[in-house]
C-alpha cells in the first residue's frame, strides 16, 4: 500500500535542502510519537542532521518546521518542533480515508504484503518430534509458531519450505519398538522404555505379525500428522534420518569436513573442531566403537538444507540451548555463513483449570497431548492461544478462560469481532440496505474518534507484519489483531451503522469501514493460521 510517510520524507528532504544541509540522511526515520497528543508522526531528522548542518538540532528543527508550514506535504495540517529537535506532524483524517481505500483494494491476500524477502529461499524446520508417540503441548506451541512464522515470511516475499525432520533411527526407536512388543505380549516395557498408556493402546492395534519398529514408526507419524492437520499445519518436506544416512549424506558431510581439515582423531574417536568456531568445546562425531553420534546426521541434514535454501531457521525445544552453538559452529566449519542460520528456542507450556495445573488425560502419564487440547477447546482456540505471547517465554494456558465465550477470553473476543461484521451483513440484507461502490462514497464523513481509531489500527498492519517477521514474533500480529478488535467493538458501540437517522452518506462510509476492518482482521487471522468465523 502507498505510505503517507513517503510524502513526509520528501517534504523533510526539501526542507533540509532549503536549510543548506548537504547530504540529507538516506533513510529518514518517521515514527509514531509515544504521546498521541504530539501528533500522528514524528521525525528525529534534525537531531541526525544537526552535526552536518553545523547548528543546534532544535534550531534546525525550527527551520524545517518553518519551511514545511509554508509548503506542507499532503494531508499535513500542522508541523511543530518539539524537545531537543523533533519534528512532529499532525495530519488531516484524509490520510486515514486513503488507508481505508488501500485496504479494500489490497483485499485479504494483498494486505500486509511486502517485497522484503524478494524471492529469497528459506527453510523453516519446526516440531520435528521423535516418531515415538503423540505430540505433547510443547510440540503444539512450536507447530503454531513455526507455521505462522512461515506465513509471515511468505507475506514478506520469501519462498518458504516447511520442513519436518524424522529422527527414525537410534536407541530411542529401538526402545519404542521394544515397548510396543512387550505390551503386545502383556509384559512391562523395558525400564527405560515407553510407559505411556498410548503404548498399550497402540500395541492392541498392532497386528501380531507386524514388525514393531516399522509399524510403530508409521503409527506415531500418522498420529502426529492427524494432530498437525487439525491445527491447520502442513509441511512441504519430511526428511527421514535413516533415509538421509542410507543415501550417503552423512558420509558426504564427514568427508567434506575432513577435506576442510576440520576433524581429527583422539582416543579412537573422530572429533569436530567446533571450539574453533565459538562452541564451548570440540564435539565427537564418531565414537570409538565407529558409531556416529546423533550430531553427525544432524550436521548432514543442515548441510543439505543449504543446498536448497539461502536462509535456514530451526524452531527448537527448550532443552536445545546447548545444541545451537555447536550446530552453528559445525555449519561454519562447512563454510556456511553464520548469518544464514537462525535457531529459535521455544519454552514449555503449562495447562491449568480451576486455578490448578491439570493433565488432560491419564493415558499418557505426565504428557499433555495437543490432540486433547484441540478436542477440549477446538483447533482455532488451540492455535491462537499458543500465539498470545512470545515463544521464548514460558506459557500458562487456563482452560477455563480459553473455553469461555466472554470478553475475558482473548480468542473469543477477537473472533467475535469478525463474526459481528457478518452479522451486520445479514442485518443489512434483511433491511435491503446495499453497500454502493466505494468510488461513489464520501469517506470524508468518517471523523468520529472511534472511526479514526479503527483506521489508525488498520494503517499500522503493514508495519506490524514487517516487524513481526523481522523479530520472528508472530505474537505481535496477535496483539495487533486484538487491538483492532477492541477498536472495532468500541466503534460498534458508539457509531450506529444501519439506524435510519444517521444519513445515507454516513451509513455507506461506515459500511466500507466495516468491510476494511473485516479485511484487516481476516488477513491477521490468516497469518496466525486461524479461521475467520462468520458466526459464533
């Protein structure tokens, strides 16, 4: 969408030239003032350019204000100097009326889009749960987060590949198979095996002649896939560790490290010089019994990722803090750019009901299943509640709150705003009120504070989406959507739309304001991977 700040920047550059300031800043910062009473937009350009101008920042700001007051940029009604050298702009509501038209023109698919990614390829790996059981509550959080991050990257123009790594080899898989076989015979699983009730249930399903390892892997993967599908999460690429090793990718990665002089032998083991690249110590790749550690196939997998993506992002569980520096070091040893790898650590989730911590099922002992949370509150609530706060913070989900249909439930409050819009559409149809084409509507009548608050929220969506993408923080979009919903609910309460006494010009303008709100909300919900309901 066109940005009103571009006109403000042009005006500031012109004012700097008139003031005799050579080499104006290439990117002039324009931000919202902390105090709305100071105006709609503010720039620190006088502070930045004062040294080059050889004059005090406040004096330069006053010169800029004098020029812009005589030749104001579009929509500007007042320019003032403030503080040590800020330039503040107050705009007419006309700039917000343009925002409304731009939102409508962009539609749900076009809202909050940018070209920042410019077609750059990015691999995002998330969830990657071991195929030894159902997904737990932490996996659900990482699923919601990872997929919404991908949606943000896509809106910024990146080509995204959603990846799931299947760790289907090693001791844990052996223990899982042994646990299934034991339960099928009516025996206890191995002491360090899998004891959840789901093992017993799956063992009862398993055919007597089945290979417990292969059958168990397929059963676990199907259970995980079903849960992810219920959460509206799908992957572009599944990579099996056993297949990766089978096609020689692990050996190829080790050979490349040898070629680069990055490994050495000690005590019969093969070590990687990760300490030379910022890790706390060197790491073993192949043990003295010639068996590779878990780290070597992981390195091979990440090495492969760089063959198809310019940027590699991992979404990892809370127990992976030590993993990140060693993987970053290994990739640097393979010649990959440090800037090309990001690791995002997700923290754990606690569920509460009636003020106390709860387990949603006794089937799995200490594990809370995502599928049970979905059954309890629905997929939309499950997904959105995971996106209420930053993934690097521990999260407590109160089942009572997110199940309630009340303003205290942030999920319900947000979706209720969207459903209200559709209820208005139905009311208008019942009264035979039709929305006329936007080109024939006078938007200048939208001057009520509640109307302008909604429009200001809509104007901030592109910036919010960009900031959320750069910070890898989808919860910022959730916060924005909740703020828009709050503004819309206040508008709904204070600004009648279909009432006969408001006049047709106001009615039509407000109908289009409602439509723009629908588009903005639907775009945000799409980023969050949540449906936009027509009824609740």
